[in-house]
C-alpha cells in the first residue's frame, strides 16, 4: 500500500464573514518536500498556512493529515506541526523561556538548557549573549530568529513559514532560510514557505504553487499582471504602460481583471524579434538569474521600466545568447498566453 | 493658627514614639486590608479573566454590571453589609458585625469590581497574535489559560494595586460595619474621622501622614509597573 499524502485538501473553502478567502478544489502535499506558496498580498497564502497549521478550522471541505481527517479538537495534531508568522509574537519573558516554551508544554525537559542553546545557535544567536535577554531587548530580525528557534527546538515534522523574511534585514533573512533548510536536511521536516517575492523560492522549492484571490492558479513561476485593461484594436485589449508603451492581451473579462502568465510564455532575445499579431515587445534588462529547482531550467528576472517579469528558458538557450545579469534584451509576450482571474 | 503647627509637631512625636493608639490603628488597617485584597484578588481575577477571555450570552450585561459597581459609594456598601450582618439580618448568626472579617466582606465588595473590570480589560487587550502563537507552539487548553494570564500579569498587578488603594483609604465601610471600636476595629481612616470630630488634630494629622505615605508607596509601585507594561 502506498504511503498516504502528508496533507490532502478536497473542495476546501474558508470564509471571513461572507468573504471567501480561500477555495481549493484539490491539493496534496508530500512528506519531506519544500513547497512554496506565491501570490500577491491577500491571495490566501496566510489563510492556507493557518489551515495547514491547524490554527484555523476551514469553513467547509475536507482536510486530511497523514490520511486521517484532521479534527482541530485533536490537540495532538499540533504537536508535530508548527508555524512561524511574518510578525512574530514573543512571550513576555526571556529569550531562553521563549525558546523553551514548546518543550515545557510537552513536558519534554530533558537537557532543556542544552537543547535551547543549540536551537539559538541554529538561528545564529549566541546563547551566552541572548539567552537571558528580555523579549523587548531584541531587534526585529533577532525577534524573528528567536521565534524560529522556539519552533525548531521541538523538531517539528512540518514547518510552515509565512513570509518569514519579509520584514527582517538581509543577514537575518539568510540565517532564517539556512535554519529552515536545516530542519529539512537534519530530520526530514516538510517545509511550506509563503512569500510575495517568489524569485528566490523557485531555487529552493520542490514545488511552487501560485495563489490568487484565494484560488490556486497553477504551479511554478507565474507572472501576475494587474489591470486596468481597456479594449484596443482588432478585438484585443491593452494595458497602458509608461512612455506610450502597452501590453496586448485577449479580451479581459472585466477592466480590473488580473492576468496570469506562465514564465515559459515570456520569450527573451538579444535582438528585436519579429512581432506577429497580438505580440507585445518590450525592451528591458536581465536583473537576476537562478536555476529552477526540479526542472533544471533557468528562471530569469527581467525589468522593463516599471514592469518586471519572470521568464523560464533552457540552459542551452541561455548559453546561445550569452545571457548574463545586466544584459540588455528584448522581451516578447503573446496576447494568447494570458489567463484571466 | 498655631494649633495647626502644634498639631503637626505632636503628630510627628506620636509617630516617632510609636504611640500605642496610632500603632493599633495602623496594624488594624494592615490586617483588614490584607484580608480584603486577598479575597478581592481570589474572586476578581478569575471573574475578570472569564469576562475578558470567553464569549457567552449575557457577558456584556455582566460587564456593564461590574463597571456600574465601580461607582458604588462605600456608605452604600457599608449599609448593605450592615443589614446583612446585623443580628436580624440573613447572616446575623455569624456574629461578624463589628469585627475585622465583617469589614473585609464590605471591602471585598468594593475591591472585586475594580479587579474584575481591570483584569477583563487587560485580558481583552492581549495581543491577538498570542493565541495562535501558543497554539502553534503546542500549547493545550490549560496552558492557554495560564499563559494568557501570565502574559497579562503586570496589568493584573496594576488592578490589584488600584483596588488596594481604594480599600485602604475607604472610611464608610469601616465606620459602619466595624463600628470604630478602639483597639479592635478602629482603622486609620475611622480614627481620623473621629479625632477630627473631637477637635484632636494631632492624632488625625499623624494618621493622615501615615495614610499618605501608604498611598505614595502604592502610587510609586503603580508607576513602575505601568512603565514595564508599556514596553
């Protein structure tokens, strides 16, 4: 018999008042993987994480954990699943007691001091300097790292990270990423990471899911293009960009619709490409390049004035045109590739 | 005007020589107020926690009632407790009228609404991130309650100190329920009232200074605690 999925979601909806914040028809997550959740603010990432963390009960639908229906009343569910919030709350006590809290509530206090100190080291905080500090004597980045140490110390099987690095300095961000990865490498933790700046996540995640307006809009690197859209010539619609430039698309369902464009649908060339009907061609430059985890392809971040795009190309294509960060390129996208939400 | 200066001089003498009547009033005040604040905390903190932490039908009505009781005049409490404890009253058989526990019952009625109302507000204004944080760290129901109360500990202490300030300085309950019996139920405040009525200002001023010193100590600790909670 095959192993059940770690999580299985079927026809799940979650409402805040009458507003549907999340609706997912089917989603499965496998044990030991790194899953990225991307999407703009308000797309339902945090709601999904809270449901996976058994902090919120979905309004309707099925949530299974290791093949069993997850009942929030079952307090043992939360013993192996923990979540780090974007804006962490530290208990009104010392750093040591903050990190020790999860072990104390589990009555798991063997070698407490040694384990707390080790967890602080994982997140790059010296136990000698930090263990006795009070909660209010920490910077934002330090507080976030203490919050992560408080979760790592319990060696969770699932670690849910909600925009873990959105409001911390670069050094803290890199330590938070390293410590989270260590949880996967050391004891096989499953990581679910949400972020609205998804580029770095693609290099890390086994699977990246894009959410928009509470719905799954696909997996892998996506470009979200917000309106307003208006009718243009030949039955196409357009979005006005700066300096008289415009983006052409197939008719939008309504002027404020959001278009989603897969990264593979954005083409790059070093010289102006031949434009066919419905093509938008923009001039821009390469700002970042990473190898996409899993596909082995290159994800290229492109900037064209106020717009930024993510394109997916093969390594051979990149070698052929000698692609490198800073390079000036032509970006082409076809109106037919737009999906509407 | 010299009687005022004389009054102060004699008052300092009374304090420095540990005048037995002054000491007795101080000691009585400390004993009865300690009993009252302990009972007020024991009842007020759980009531306040339930009012601030849980949602149930009628909660708003109870909160309004508790907040109304904050303004209850001490002479009205004194009257009610007197009726309750008097020989013909429903609790007359306990023989608590004109005793320290009798005063403490009245002062507890004074203290409980203060502690309950302030604790409820403190628990309500706990950070909304607290509950999800505790849950995700693996806390169970019993931890959730105790840790929430511990997180609000400074505010609960402030509630206790505020109530203590009211209890130690009230005169209506002590006078009516305690009867102002010398060496027995005479407190700082009832002595001041009595001595002033007799025109004996020295004792009144001496006890007044002690009372002000106690109020100052209470206020300083309040200020220190408020600074800590503001962080």
